C-alpha cells in the first residue's frame, strides 16, 4: 500500500480508538495502528 493510504488508515484507527468505550477494544485498534505505523516507517 502507498504511504498516503497507510496514513489515512492510521488516522481512521486513531479516531476509532478514541471513540471506544472499552479498554480492550481500544488496545486491539492501537495494535493495528502500530502495524500501520511500522509499514509507513519501513
């Protein structure tokens, strides 16, 4: 995927994590965000 698409995905995941009501779901989303971030930095 291109960097712009990964950045958009990362932004969307951060918004979802902020709106989460439970800590467990937010942590799962943040794990996905970390994976997207690592792809951008790679």
